[in-house]
């Protein structure tokens, strides 16, 4: 998925699958930015632009037309006339677009700061802010550690694409190389960039490059293929069990990661059915203070054309998200029990996990 204005996408992705009551208050470019008044001329220009982009760019033309007609009808009924808050205008449009399309990637984002003429182009200052934003979040790799029984654990909050993110991924996988099973926690992962999906998927599969998905882009009427990479730095994590933790908040690129590995029968997914967003997006400028997240493409299984849009990726082991880590850890430990290694550690971990539900290594053992 192209990474247009990555920082904005990350913020939107973190909230895009929240419940309807809370998502609208959080979907703006910045959650605590000042509001401003929006006049009739600006609203009219924004609405004109939305209708054009739905007609020409939305990935499924019939859904784009249905959504366009729904917005046009609300406009005809003067539903937007009373709105004077820029934040409320963006939130209302997002709600109406998603109600008509059932596509939670579709959004109108208000920005107090000026939106660049090209949303793909950042000033040096904005680029520096974005770089710092990702640095302090360790490029999505929020937690990397060893759990009891020599089970690796990575909490991944987003799929970031940059040289620094690639280095963070390689470092995380190197640290996990000597574990006997691996848990990757995607329960709070709202998506990101397909290039990181390719990289991490490659670490988990052996052999020649694997065809993962086809991505059809409507604007240029072209289908491109996503494959695993021929090489990754460091050892691949193969021949050992991998568990992915999911929730209703797991969305977009995080779902593709689950979708691809589930199709390859490489992982056990533990948790809840994911959010159901299979349409890559790009950001389009609507006015000086509004931009639109436009789903312009569709990712599908190359063998059967199936995707996860609207239905999500179903777990292999269905449990509430809060119980997913304990469940996956126990599954891993029971498969490791009796194998070469440290049987006392594994057996003790099973006993402790049954008693306390705590997967962490006690301080005295670190």
C-alpha cells in the first residue's frame, strides 16, 4: 500500500476501526488540533471534489457511484448548511461516506495546518517531524522480548516503510532467532505500508519468493503483484511455530499480514476477527484544510480472487482479544513441552501461566 503522508496515515489507521461512537471524534489528522470555522464556499468546493474523486478513483465503481449519490442527496437536502465547524464537517462527511460504502478506509480529514498542494510532498520541517514521530515509536516495534519457555514476543503497532524501519525489523527478528516459538501481537495494529508486510512475511517463509496478493489499481487500470523478497538480512524464522494475535482493531496492512500467512498455512491466528479493510488508500487534497483518504485499489488472493474487505480475517482460535496472549502462549508452551531445550522452564511456565495468567519472565530469571 503506498505510504502517502505516512504520519497522517498512521494516526488515521490507529482510530479507523474504533466504534462509531468514538471514531468520528478521533479520525482527524491530529487529535488535539484547533478547530476553525468553515464557510459555504469551502464546503461547496470540498463536496465538489469528493464527488469527482468517488467517480474517478474509488476502487469499485458501483460502490463509488452509490456513495457519490448518497453524498449528493445529503447536499441537495442542505444537510451540511448548518455546519460551521471544520472538524464537525470532516467528521460528518466521514460518517456519511462510510455509511454509504461500508468502507472504513474512506475518510475526510480536517487539518488545521495547510494541506500541501501535493500530499505526497513534505517540507523539510514536516519530514523532520514525521521522522521523529516514527523514531520515538521505534518504527512500530513497540515491544520485543522473551517470554517464559523461550517463546518470543513482538508487539507491533504499525507497518512502517523506511530504511530505519527495515533496520528495526531486522534487529527484532535477530533477537527472536533463538526462541523456540514466536508471538506477534497485532491487536492494536491499524495498518501501514505493504513493503513492511513483504519484509516481515519473508522472514517467516522459507524457499523461493512466494506470490502473496494481487493489487488492482482502478485509476491506472493496472494489477501489480506482491511477492516475498529473495533475501532478508539475518536468519529467517522458519521451522518453528508462529502465532498472530488479533482484535477488532487489527486493520488494513496488519490484516494483509494475517491474510497472507494464513493462506500459506504458516501461522496460528489467535483472537478476534479483524476489522475488514482490504482497500489500499491514497490521500487527495480537497482544499487548504481538508484531504480525503481514497480507497483506490483492492488486494486479493492470487489463486481465488478472495479478499478480506468487510469480513475481516477470521482467527484459527477465537478468543476475546484480552485473552489472546495468554491463549497463544499456552498453545506454544504445550507444543514445546517435552521437546529438547529447558523442560523445567517450559513446565514451570505452563504451571505459572495456569495460575497467574502472566506470560512475562520473572525478574529473577532475566
